[in-house]
C-alpha cells in the first residue's frame, strides 16, 4: 500500500480546521519532524513562506472548525496544540495590531511572535527593498505615499480607539477608505476627515464621542507615533492603489520585493531564530 506524502495529507486535511490537520499530519510519513508555523491568513503565507525551509517547515493559516481566521484563533490554535503536547514543534506569527497601546503591557502566548510594525504590510512598506522596488516601478510612489499618509493615520487613530474601547465598529463594511471618495468624481472629498469620523462614531456599538476620540489621540500622543505603528497596512495599500493605479496588484509587488535582508533586520526574525535554537531546529533559510 502506497503511503501519501505529508503535503498530500495536509492538502486533504486543510478544508478541516488547522489544529486537527496538524495533529493528524504530524503522525504521517515526514510529519514527525516537521515544524508547524501558524499565520493569520492565506496572504500571510505568501509573505513568510519564502523565508522558511520548506523541507522542514509547513506554514498554515489559522483556520478554525467554523472556517474563521485571525490572530485570536491563531493564538488559540498554538496554545491548544502545546497544551495537548508541549513537545509539538509549533509557533505562530501574528500582526501586532494595536497591542502596544493597551494599558498593561500585552503578553503574547508562549510560542506566538508578533510583527515589529502594526502588521506585516507596514513591515513591508518600511523595508528598504520594497521602497526601492516600488519607486523603480513608479517614480511617483514616494509622493503617493506622502499623500496617503495623513489619511491612513486618521483612520489609524479611529482604529486605535475601536481596539482599546472595544467599540465594535466594522471598518471593513461601514468605514472603508472608499467612503471618503466623491461618488461622482472619484476624488477625495474635501471634508474627508469630518466625514470619516462621523461614519465611525455612527457605527460604534457603544456610545463614543468626538471629544473622547480627540482626548484619546492627545492623551496617548498618537500624533507623535510612527506611521508603522499607527497605520493599518491594508488601508495604506488601498489608498496607494487609488492614488497610483487602482488595477495594479500592489501587494503582490510588495511581497515579491520584501527580501531576506529586510526580514533579517527585524525583531520577529530574531524571535523565530531564538525559538529555533531553543528547540534545536533550523527552519529559517536566511
């Protein structure tokens, strides 16, 4: 009887949830010595996979039994696996999000590592190789990024408040960056700041005021924070596409340009490298 390869086994199990797939696949031929890396979603795999030894490591999304994905589920998957067997060679990589602004220092679960910036997109957008590649592709990129900066920061301030106060506003559905464009001309609305803030306040599931928003921005000195911690990467990418070329696959260009040399300068790289040394495995190829 011919045994399936590990890749075949994982591929068949992937429609199920990741936690079960790892538990079953680790007992398949080739799976006993595999390192399992859980990331938030499939597009994160595109970024990270090239930095790992594919013969030794398998990068998987944080899919739950219900098909949900995200940092909360990622942390639970890694925690559950290590609770089941602390010897399972597994770790997770998640976006830092706005954890740096919590009242008490945020403690990530064991073997869960976070991005240096707000998210992986902002890590790429601050990487020298990516900046150079995008500027070569379109010399107008630096100017476009400068133009998008105040808009992305404004949305970032709202997102920080949404996170800290658990306001439940859906930016994906109710406060999208496209909402600040004039429907007739496609240009930026002159009142984009006030309009986006009013949309935000109207769609919070808890009562929240413009004054409370302003007080939070001032009290936490958010205006003094670097873009990489405030801006949500997807907001920046969408805004850049609006300013430059709405039909271009900008994120794909960023992923391709993000180099091992860029990654090696990050704290995230150091955290993963130290994990490998502690567990006596080498999964990084850079």
